C-alpha cells in the first residue's frame, strides 16, 4: 500500500464540517479500519485519500509525497466499493489485473502482483 499521512485534513460541504481536523498516520503494511454510523464521513475520508474528493484544508501524503494535486490514477491506490464494481465477463484474476494493465505495467509484473494479491 504505502505510507499515508493526513495532516489537519478537513472536509466541509458549504457550512457543514463533515470531517473536523484529522491527523492520521498509516504505516506501510498496516491496516486501518474506519467504523461509525451511516453518514459520519467514513466514505468521504477514503474518497479524499484516493483523490476522488477534494480536501477542504490540510494535506495528504502518500509515501512522503504531498498528493493534493495528484489525480487519483497517479496515487497508486485503489478502492473497493460497497457494491461490487467488477466486470462480470472477466475472471477474478482479470478483474484484479485490469487497473494494472490500464497503467501500462509489464505483463510479467502484472502476473506477479496478481499472484500476491490472490494469495493474500
């Protein structure tokens, strides 16, 4: 995954602050779980880290790089949504490999990464 650091990250929709100032560090290889009731900001937080939602203020770093202006496709992250977003005509292996192919990664590297993911 990578080292992720949030520094005083906030998110507001108009006058409603949905994520108050948040500082968080997730080390490489560490798992983080966000729990809470519906509407508390879990998905918004993940969308900000992935670059699918802009932060109102603060900084997000991935592997030491500030990524606020980095598009989602260049952040090296992926999200699995609650309702599956799989291609039904593809095998599981091909679904895992698809975003790697879109990035232009060599087939040998794709095969290795898919193998590791499949064993996890």
